């Protein structure tokens, strides 16, 4: 049975500014696949999908400030519902 989760940045992370969606809504994303880019003002980071699924909706747009705990996107997964962890953005380069 499918379930939905919201992609969030881990609580211990600082605030970021949303830069770019790397995949549009309606795209199947794989576990660990970079789905968007954020910046802390000094460096850019990719945000990975913690679990495979269909990205169905974006909640943020370019330039939005993302605080920890804010939802970035909604992803639908197959299988039994499980807790999906918040993500830690990965530095580019």
C-alpha cells in the first residue's frame, strides 16, 4: 500500500535558501538521488531523497528560506509505511 512522506532537512542543520528543483513534480526519484539544490550563502548543497518514490509536489520555490523542519516536497512510496528520516544536505564539489 502506498504512503506519503514530506522531504525535510534535519533539525541540526542551519537555515538554507532554496536555489533549484533538480527534478519536476511527477518524477520517480531513487534513494539518495539529488532532488534540489540549497545554499547557506557560502556553499551550495544537494538535498538527497531518503527513499525511492514519486515526487508529487514541491512546497518551496527559488529564493525561499528553508528552516529545519520545513517541508520541501511530498513523495509517495510503495510498501508498508515506515518512518522516513529528515535529510542532511550534501556539499557540492
